[in-house]
C-alpha cells in the first residue's frame, strides 16, 4: 500500500486499482499543484510523480502543464505547455473543457474512453487556480470482463427468447410473449406492430413487470419515425434520430411511468417478408439507448421475427389444410327426396381424418329424377390416397349429367385417371336412387368393388349380382348394372373391403368376413339407415380391437316407412298415415 492506494490489478507491471479514488487529500488542498508546487510542498511532487497510474495536469485554457512518468509512457512525445487536444483523444480534451467550464457534475456519466488500444477512466481533481489534475485509471481488464459478462448475459437472453417463442405456434401468444420479453430485457415498455390487416394493424403493448394488451386499430405508421420503413423490412434508423416528443399517443402504454426519453424502432425480419416491427421505450429518468443496446435489439428482433414468421406460416398452412380437408372429408348424409341416407367412415389411422375410402351423395334436382350415390376405395391409405379420392369425387361431380348411363360414366372417369400422374387405381359402386310411391328404385353398378347387400323386411340378406372391372388400370371399364326395388323398411348397404377384411377376433388374425357381415345385417330389418351403419361399424371395430385395419366406409340407403310409430301391448308397430278430410 502506498499513500493509501490499495493494489488489486496490474498496470504497467505494477499492481494498481482505483488509484484516482485514493488521491492523497493534501494534493487537492495544497497551496501548489504537482506542476508548480510551493517550496513547502516539494514532497507532494515526489508523491504525485510516483503515482502508478498516469497523471497529467492541464490549465483552464487546455494547455498541458505537467505529467508524471506513467503519463509520459502513455503519451510519448507529449511536451509541457502544448495544447492538450493535440496529445490526448478528443473525449479527454472535451471532458477537460466541461470540467474547466463547470459543466460537469460527479452525478453525470463517468468520463472514460480509449487511449491507443487501452481503456481508461478519467477522474478530475480541479484546483483553486483553475488547473485540473487528471488521474487516468486503466479499466481495460475490468471493461473486458464486464463486456464478456454482458455478452454472456445477452446470449442467454437470446437463447431464452428463441426457445420460448419457438415453443408456441399460436400467432397471438407469440406476439404477446415477444413484447413481454422485450419489455423485460430491453426497455421499460415495448410495442409490437404486426403487418396490416387491411387498414388496421394488430398492436401488442407490454410494460416491464406489467400486463400485456392486444388491440387491432387504425394507425398512421408515418407518425413514428422509421416505423413505415421497418414494416417494409428496411434497416432501422438510429435511436438518436427519433424525437420522443413526436410519438403519437397509441405508442405509449397507459401505465408508462414518466415521459418517453429514448426510442428504438427496429424491423422484425421474417421468412422472405417482414414479420412486423418492434418499438422500445425508455423513460427520461433512464439512460438512453446505447449503440450496443441498439445492436442487441436488432438481434432480439431477428429471433422474434423468425418465431413470428414460423407461427404465421403454421397458421396459414393450418388454415389451408382445413380448407382442403373440408373438401376431402366424407359428407354428412340426410334424407333426399323421401329416401333416407346414412354414412360412416373410419380412417386406417386414428390421427388421420381422410384416406382412400370415400362416399358421396349427389341429390337430384327434382324428386322425379335419380339421386346418385358413389362409394369407392382407392388403393393405399392416408393423405396420398385421399388426394386421388378428391380428384375422383370432383370428376364424378362434373360428370353428373351423364349419370343415367353408369358404364359410360365409369369409362369417362377411367380415361381421366389414366391420363393423370397418379398410378393408383380405384374400385367403385354406383347407385342411382329414386322414390316412386312408397318404394325406392335402385340401379346398382360395381366397378371392381364388393357387391352391395340388401336387407329385406324378413331379415333376409341378399347380394346384388353386379360385377365390373376396376377404374384407373385398364383401357376400358366393363360393368353390369342391376335394377332392384326396396320396399318400405328395407335397406341397401354399400361398403368397402376394410370392413370384411378387418382382422381380429379371439385369435387376433381372423377376418371379419362376408358371413359375419351378413349375420350382423340380418337383425337390422326395419331399422333406420343410421342404425344400420352404426351397427356395422361398431361390430367391425369391436372385431379389430386395438389392431391395425384398413379404411372402413359404409353407406346405407333406406326406404322409410310411411306410418307413425305406435305402441300396443308393449309392442312397437307402425300405423298407416291417414289423410284429414
């Protein structure tokens, strides 16, 4: 220890720390100064010249008066009496001018800067005669350690930002989280401006330690300097160019403490297009944003923009998928022109909503015309098969005017499939349905598909003898059309092989088979169409259990009874309807 200076770090091969704060009290109050000590204070000059840190004295006019040995080593070639600004960096000469003119207060920001490749903190000791003693304390190591600590802290923040924001694919939640984290780590308040929706902009306001609010409103983006450019993806304007007094009211959150003192406006880069803009606010009582903080804000915005862009992309893809899925999902069936229809579908995988099996009912424009029912099975399962089912369904819909001739309709569909890029084939069964009086007339045609089954009122299950070749494999389709009639209460069932080929049972490897399906249908005599489909699907699902299975689809066409239900002696029956005359 020398003259009260404690040593803890190295400076020019000597251990020194905070020597400026250990200036001997008598230096400032002596009748002389190190440059011109009085005879009574000759010892002061010796003590001052031996200070381990650079010390220099400048007069009120900015002239260099005297330096110690450490200062001469730091500033080689400096001569007493020459102007200070010719030998020292501008930050030190400017600091001396402020101190000499009484414009500096210890409460102001520390006086520090670089000399050569080292960093120094400058501590002034004004003298009574206007001269100022400058004690230069090297802080390179401390500053380097602080910079490293700051960099590690910012790296941790960026890692947290990425992991937190990428953990959600909800756009609204992502905006709220990004704004809240920006207010927590970068500023006192943050405003996230999303791309416009028409003439309105989604805004998310967040305050440090406060609430997060979301609103969509009309705003003038030109009222905030740099915001319009940021929303277009252009680089941000420097924070010092933005006058906080010019900010519109919508930028500042309601609970913001004090007037705004510093503002950053930075873009949120996305995947090819901007994801929005981020506005950061600090009050006038806080330190203004530094250049380093502006750079960090841009790094934060890059990660937030990537997360927002990913969330929007996922949301858009989900919306598109849902829109397309609605066209692929089996329709809900009801009664059409006095005929009851019911359908059921179960995909091969529980998570899949569509697959290779499909059905459609195309209602006739008039009760006297035929309603077309289509049930088909595309080779394969999952989304790839569903794409082809969508094409088949759309093609058949376009060919409806030709539905009076099933074989011609199937050949036109076959030609369309053969000229497409798909290599899959399909089997179909067509049913043209019309009601005449109380009976339902059917024209049934199979194209490589399992023949339909008819449940008569006495419980008999009949197979319709229609046969044909599959679609999408051969140059032409050959098929036979069979006509039949359903009496009131009778049902015709169209189904796919996913039901009859379902493997399960006690041993887990037995087929459900045609005979079990017939046995399941026999008690369905007189049942509504919905009940028939539900029973078939329930029994097939029970047979499979938790095992693997193919897509399953079934459509029931039912000739409804015309009477109303009555209960006589506990027995359910139907009473013929009567006209009120």
